[in-house]
C-alpha cells in the first residue's frame, strides 16, 4: 500500500463526529435557514402589510446590520460566559424574536424584531464556527467542510420551507423557525458537554484590533463587496421573478443546493490543486459575469432562474475559500478572527437589499444586478492587489486542503 493510499484510508470521515458537533451543526442549519426564510414571502409581506419593496427589504437590512455590529462583541462575551452559554443565549433570542415577528401587525414591527433576531444570530454564528472547529474530529479542514455543509443545507432548505409555509400565511415561516430553533436549543443544551475549557477573557477591543491585521483587513474588504453581490441575488431577485411563494422557494432551493454541492465537494478539490487566492480570482469574476448576464435577461423569469442557480454554484466555492482564508489569516483566536471578519461581511450584505430596491424603482430591474456585478469586481480587485499580503494564507492552506480532500476521498471510498 502506498503512502498516499494509506493516508486516504486513514483519513477520518467528515461525517463521523461527536454528538456535540452534530448538535451545533443542526443548530447552524436552522440559523442559516433564517437568512433565506423570508425570501419567498417578501412580496406577500409587502402586500399584506401594505409595505413598499424598500420597506420590505429592510427586513434583511435590520437583521444584517445588527448581526454585523454584534459580531464585534461576541468574542468578548463568549470568552467570559463560555461557548455553550453564548450559543444558548443566541438560540433563545432567535426563538423569542422569531415569535414576535410571527405575531406582528405592521412591517415596522417585523423590521424591529428582525433586528433582535440578528443579535441572537450573531451570538450563535460567531461562536458556532469556533465550537465546531474545536470539537470536530479530522482537524480544521474537516470542521470547515462540515460548517459549510450546514450553511449550504440551511440556505437551501430555508427558502423551500419559507415557500411551503408561506403558501398558508406569511406568518408561517416565522412560526416554523420558532419550533426548529427551540429543538436546536434543547439539542445544544443536552448534547454539548465535556470539560469546561479554561476561559481567557478577551479585551473588548480585540475584534477592532484584528481588523488592523493586513491579511484579515483584505479578506474583510473582499467579503464586504462580495456580500453586496450575494444579497442582491438573494434578497432582490424575488421581486423581478414575479413568482408566488412556492415558486420563489423552489428557485432558491435550487440555488442553495448548488451552493451546498460546490462548498462541500467542489471547493475542497479546487483548493487542493490551486492556490487559495487563485480560486478566488477565478470564482469572483465568474460571479460578476453571472450577475451582469442577469441584468440583461431580467425580463425572462426562466433565464433569471438559471442565473440564480448558477450564481449559487459559484457562491459555494467563494464561501468555502474565504472561510478557510480567514481561519489561516492570523495567529489570533479563531473566535476573534471570525467575529471581526463576519462583522464587516454582514454589513456589506445589509447595504444591498434596500439599495437594490431603490435602484430598481429609479432605473429599472437590471440596474441592481449591474451594481452587484461592479461590487464583486471590486472584491476581486481586493484579492488581486492584496495577494502579496495573503501569501502566507496560500502557503498554510495547502496542507489543510490536502487533508480536506483526503477526508472527502476517504468518505467516498
């Protein structure tokens, strides 16, 4: 048996994890469902609550702004009360505010409660990645694959569930989140066990100082502009599609499935063969091209559906590459690096939905996609001109990519 074959045969399966990892991963699926859950019901909310498209898009903005800003303090909180307590507080807040969204009688109320939901989301997501990386068997690469699988599954199932429940009532998806997050809360409370790690309280300024690290700053800037493209595709597209809740849900289910497939299987194999920055410099321009095509074919619902699903395939590669890059960018604790990066990333996403709606009404349905394409080109430029400062990321990710590919090949064997 060759050394390479032996390495593959001994590679731990990404799917063979402790119960506590599966508990957090399940909660991640539900948390990420919350991002796309309201997608299919945006037109229904606008109609039922007499809201304009711009007001309706603020459901994303309030959620993402608070998520982004709260990310800056989550590592400070979790270093004092512990990862498990932080996860449970985050999940509990999501349950409470999702319920308030479901019983709201005005769009302003839903916008406000989505902001509270964003706080819970920040506490949970920033801590979940560090928890999975710390507890998963198979090293950080296997953990990132599992995390991205949870992200992809959640983003895929969210719009589908939103479409199914949204056919009954726009309140249905919110009640669905309440039930699923309550189950996730119980799973984490019961299954996340083990010796309590020694807590090392982090200074409040840690995430802010982290953004002063050149490599992390470049990746955060990249994610800022990339997420404008991501959330234009996700949050604005339901309006020009013109479908009902189920049609929108099925469209974005296909988008999410594509994202999950490429993030879990395609991206690790690309990262094994190419430098991480090379993968990003291929995928980001492809996403910009897809968005530009969407701008010109926006009047055709079928063609726009194809662009949305193709976009999902590219997004999966970018998401995994950026996540691996952030984990390797600095010698800071992963929770600090993740919080600082995610804060900037979500703020980029918060800008896109209302800006896209404003551009739509002022200039036409194709212009928001042009804006998104330009933003993704800027993200590509951040990687291109910052590549020298990311050289250590290219070098350190190679071993992790080999490990991740071995894990996937071992699973398939």
